[in-house]
């Protein structure tokens, strides 16, 4: 990938002979990323450029959430990709993900998709609005639970999500599980 004009101080070529390598964190990330978190971001960028999935498996407390948010910030700043993105999380962490998204990257407009069946139906119609042009969308990132994704699979499949983050990815280990089938992209 060639460097974008004016980004030479921010980006370099990966030492492996190609690909983007950020030398500093995306400017929309509030706070300071540690060196190992920037390395994790660069790994996610290389995976994205090569069209492969990856699993961040750092120990707890080392910033996997920040690294995950920072790839979305990178896509926005350097690739012009504003979403839509989807983050699937356990119910117990949905509020924390919304807080971390707002704290680390307020430039990304996040929405929390959860609630009763009636609340979700209203949210789909009033906020998510499937079929709407990307330029008219009022959100960049949808954060929801595994259960909501399973229950609202038909609505979510109407979006061409640009990036998918699954917190606690071991949930997709069993290919026959309902959640694995929900997040699997159909083959062309």
C-alpha cells in the first residue's frame, strides 16, 4: 500500500517488505497508546490489508479494547472507511464498550443495540435504518450482544459491515453453534 500524501511522518512501510506501518497512533484516539498497543494495531492493519482475520489474545488489562477501537479509528482516518462497523460483546460488557468507545475515540459515533423485542424493533426502524445510504447514517459503530445479534440476524444482515469485532471470540469456536452461524459470512 502506498503512503498517503502528507502522512509520511505518521506512516512507513512495514519491515517485511510491504504494507502500512503506523509510526504514531491515529490522531482521533484520545490518550496515549503504549508501544505494544501500537504494535497490536499495526498487526491488525496488516491483517486487514491482507484480508485475514485475527484474534488479539493479550492478557487481561493490556488494552485489547483500545487496540480494537484504534483499528476503527485507523480505517476512518487513513482509509476513509467510516463504517458501518459491528462490535459483538457479552451482555455484561456492553456498557463498558460504549464508555470505552466514547472515551478513546469520540469521533466514532457509536450506538448501543439492545433491549426488549419492541425496543429493538423501534431501534432498527429509528436508528439503524437498514437500506439507508451510508452517507445518511447517524452512526458508525453498532455495539450489541451475542443474543441480540442472534435474535436480530435478519436486520443486521442488511448491512455491509466493514469491520467486525467479537469480544470473547471463543464463542465462535463451535462452527455449529447458532452464534457462529450468525456471524459467518456467506460464501459468494
